[in-house]
C-alpha cells in the first residue's frame, strides 16, 4: 500500500470514530442505546440491515468459494438471503416494530418472558450469546487476513486494529452510531465495489466480458449448483436464512425494532432484500474472474485481495480496503450492540435476583460495559480461529448450523399459527437441534447440506409437533398475537411488558 492508501484508511477510521462521538450526544438512555428511541427512518434501517448482514468474510471465505466453484456462490448465498428477507418483510419485520410500540422491548429476547416464560428466555439468551462470540470472532479473523495481504501486518495486530476502532464508536454511540456508520460505510463500499468491478471488467476487455468471460473459466463455474453447494444445501440455507435474517441474528432484529412502525419496518426489509438481490452481482464479479488472472492459487481466500493489490491504483487500494472493513465493522458492532441489549435487558436483571430492569442510568452503564467485554472476547476467538476450523468453518459449520435451532422458538413464536407452542416446545426444540448438530459433526459422516439442515429441521419439527399435541395456549399469548397483527393506531395505548 502507498502512503495515499494509508491516508485513505486512516481517514476512514477517524470518520467512524467521529460518527460515534456525534452519536454519543443522541444517547441519553438505554432505550436510545439499543433501539434508537424507535425513531430510525425506514431507509436508514434498511441500509443498516443490509450492511449488518454480511462482513468481510465475503471477501475471504466467500471469495474462495467463487474462485473454486464459480457462480454457485450467488445461488447459495445471495438468492436465498433475498428471498428470506422479502418473505420476512410481510410476516416478521413489522412484528418486531410493534413489539417495541406495544410492549416497550429493548432487545429481541425480551418478549420471550411473556411469550413463553423466564427460564426459556434465559436458556435461549445464554445460548445465543455464546454462539455470537464465535460468529463475530470469525469476522475479525476475516478482516485481519485481508489486512495481512494488503499491509503485511500480523493477524493478531490486524484484529487489534479493526476491533479497537469498532470498540470505540460502538461503545459510546450505541445503535445510532451503528446505523449511521453503516450508512457511511454503505457509500464507501458502493464506490469501492463499483471501482473494482469497472477496473476488472476493463482488464478483461470491456463490457462484452460480462458474458464471454465464463468460457475462460474452469469447467463447472457456470453451474448453479457445484461442489458441496447442492440444491439440498441451498434449500437448507434458505430456511436458515429465513430465521437468521429476520431476527434470529439479533442485530438484524434490532433494525426492525428501531423502526417507527410496522409499516416502516416492512419498507426497511424490502429495501434490504433488493440490495441483497442485485448488489452481489457487482460485488462478486471480480471474484468470479479471479481464476483467469491467478489460475493456480494455493490460498483462494486471498484472491480478492490479490486482485486489488495487482490492479488498483494508489488511493483506490485504500478505498477498497476501507470498503472491506466497512462490512465487518458494520456487522460486528451491530452484533455487539444486540448482545449488549440481551445481556443488559434480559440476563443481568435475573442474575441480580430481582428480575427487574435496571434504571436508565444503570442500564446505560451496563450496556457500554457489556459491549466492551463482548468485543474483547470475540477478538480472543479471532486470534484462535484456526482451532475452530478457520473462518469458513466458524461461519458455516458452527454459526450456520446452530443459528436455526436457537432461532426457531424466537421467530416462530411471533406467528399466530404457532401460538399453541409453549415453553416445552421451545426448550425441547432448542436442545434437540444442538444435540443433532453435535451428532452430525462428531458422530456421523454426513454431507454439508445435512450438517446445515438436520439441526434446524429437527428443531422445527419438534417445535410444531409439541405445540400441536400439547396445545399449551395462554391468554397472554393470544393477546400478544392479536396485538402484533396490526400497527398501533394514534389513539391506542401501549401495554408495558410484564416480566
């Protein structure tokens, strides 16, 4: 990297910190810190949802998939995510905003104490917190790998730099800082991604290369399904994506919770879905073309970074690197905020033995402290990522397989059709899904599709079946399902969430 590239990257970091400092003035309570006071515009919530949905792992682990297998990356990742978000725009997203309007929730887990009971809420909260430590750790490792290729910095130092900057602005600014930096990072990665696309297209011979490039690639790179990414793998991931992108990944639920109304949350989801459907076609194109320029890479996860360092002029390299940072920092800081909300609003009051929410000031102090501790733990996991199967192993084998069982009761619990499924259904489905994952990974020899699909299928079947046979229906749940089915009217009075 040239001095100009370093200047661009340093300015990017200062911009992120500056946004965090500005957002600090907008945070006066835990509600502001976790839900932006329910005042986040739908377009900002939509862009933030999109940016918080994937990290620089796209430029490392997914770039390796594109280099090795080709177009199937778009089919197994982008298309299922877009479909999942579009469906959730009508079924799920509005319900998150209505939960805040009617029940004043501050975390995605908070409503579960009423929907099921406190023990169920606590079990799901603890499982989700532990899982996200590994997921976010993988994302720090991914950006450190990219930084190493660009600058030669060691992985631990790369993790320290990216994690440290994120730690500053996310800790002081809360959800407002996350969302506003997401928007700034969206603009940066848009410019960087288009620049990379245009330059690679020029190296291939111009606009006609969009079609004729594929004949120069290895056999099978045009296949919709290739390698382990079979039709069954895609279908399994579609179900996982529906759960994850509609709130099973807690930071994505927060974007909907922060929207002013259910209709605003719906518009935010539709915007995010369109971005997932169309933007990856630009973003992935250089990754698909990489085998033409570097035909015998032994480390395909470095293909995108090599394209940037070989083809981009000074200044643009720093911009593209900032674009890569933007994805990771958008996702990890929003994850940290979500984890902090769950720990502060749901776990900590019960650990104190009182079961009552903290005061406004105490909640804000706890929120910032929890964010700090969570980011530090994920940085430790990032340093030790090789012990868990590397970046792709953490993202796909662990998070992809376990997010489904943890999310089933939380997402299905929002839908009236499953109102008969109570705490027994939630607990059994969660435990059975985790056990199924352990068996698939350590006892059985199964395909990638099975390893991803079996845990969530087992959880879903048990959740539905137990609800059908036990009919554990309560008045509070019926009232909640009715309340979440329509937006709050001006003359409606909100109901406080009883814990």
